[in-house]
C-alpha cells in the first residue's frame, strides 16, 4: 500500500541528502556555536566557554568556592586572605613571647636557638632575649679586653671610674681581679684617722663605730651593716623584702637586686 508523503517533508529529506546543503547546514551550526562562545553563554554542563580577548585566559566556569580558597586566586587558606599566617606579617606569623623561637625571631624567652655569648666573640656572660625577640649581648663579656662589660666590675686598668679616694682611702692604686669580678684595694692607703674608731672628716664609719646607722635606717628590711677599711658603710649584709629583677633600676648602695644579680649604676640589676 502506498502512502503519499507531504511535499515539504519529502523536500527537506532530499535537501539533507544533498552535499552542498549539508555543508551549508554544518557551517551555520559552527557559526552558531562560535556566537555562543563570544556572548559567554553556557553549555548544558554549566561550563562557560567565554574566552577573554584581553588576557588570553579561559574561564572554565569553576565554582568561585573552589579549592583555591573561595575565589582567592592566590591559593590562600580558604578565607580569602592570601597570607599564610595569622600573626604579624613582618615575622611570617611568629608570635613573640610564646617561648618558642619562630621564623623572623632571633630568640624567644629562653629559646636562643642554641646560641651563647661565645658565638658572638665573647668569653663569658649570658645572652638576653629582648621584649621584641631580638638578642641582647650587653650582658656578655671578655675579661682582659679593657672594656667593663655589664657582668664585670673592672677590666685590666679600667676600674669603671672608681679610685682609691672614691672608696674612702687616702690614696694609692686599685687593681682588678684576674676574672674581672672585683676591685682589689690592697694597694690603697688608709687615711691617718681611719681605723681609730672615731668618725673623722668625711668618714661614714670607723671600725665598729657605724655612727648610729643600721640597715633599717638606710631603707633595708634587715641584715647587718658593716664598715669598710676605707671607713665607708658596707651594706652588702643588708637585706630587702622585695628584690629587683633582671635589668630593673636599682640602688647600688642598697643591694636591692634579686639573688644572683648585682646592681650596676645606669645598667640596673645584671647577673653577677
């Protein structure tokens, strides 16, 4: 049985079997797709085919909340911040004061990265970590270099400005201990009147005569006051209830530094 087909359908089918027509149809399809690319239209998968003519980079339609960190092209930690740390950006996120030396810090608390005064050319003393986590070498010393360091009382012929006269003697010459830890006054001469038990001239005391002074009257909490051979009051035996910590301001005449520390004028309490 034959069925008559409509002229339009038959014509379309014949046209599709015509090679020039098929070529023209394919060209139209290609032009249509290129037009979609130029306008940034999306394909069925939701992927953008838009190509930027300005920078030559193709946006593949990646979700802004991708693995780079919520649209952060720098590959941060996911919060949109391209930095990798939460601390001070100048120290790479290091936290000064936590007792652990981190990148950007020379030290932190007692963590000196294994360094000591010897690593900086000194023979003795201690390293100190400053509040900004930088190394402080002023408490290091080298006995014999002629420089009175923070941990030295004297060095060679450098007596830190002290003289026999300044220590209450009539004259003479001071000497420095071999380890720079003390002044030697054996070369000083006593004033004629010192040692007679009587307070004469500029004497603060004489022998057991302390001129009525005690540790308490000088501001200490207790202890024993003494008199030096130069007839000066010696407060080394006096005590205080509250001591001054490392590098704190102190009174060299009150010996108010904590145990293991000595008071040096202008330097404060430093290690003995």
